[in-house]
C-alpha cells in the first residue's frame, strides 16, 4: 500500500491506491479548513513522490500551486509513496 510520510517527524500513514490523501494528511497534522481547494489552509510541499499524486486540479492551478506544492485536500494518491512537509 502507498504511504504518506511527514518529512519532519518520520511518521507515516498507509493509504489506499486512488484514495484522497486528506485523511492521512489530517492524521499527520496537516491543517484543513474548506476542504474544497479554496482557502489554501492545507498547502503542503511534496519532498518526494510527486509523480504518485493525481494531476493538479483547476483550484490548485488558480492558486499557483505546482507538482511540488499542492493542496492536500485536492490530491489522490496513486500506487507509490509520497513524502510531504508542511
Ligand atoms: S482545506 Fe481549503 S484549500 Fe484545502
């Protein structure tokens, strides 16, 4: 199963392939607010594994995010690990 890891603490959470990463990120301590890609509260830096996340959503593009700088409420995970910082 793919894993999402907090770069700072080393803590990691398993996620299912195709799952939104929101719940795992919440468990790792990422703050959320709107959960709709509007407020920018859930900004994360992707340290490794950006290729294992879904494509940028229009909301992320509108917020000038890129593959290394995502909104955690907008991403699904593919079959591979991701390391984040926030
Ligand atoms: S929680 Fe508002 S943009 Fe993700």
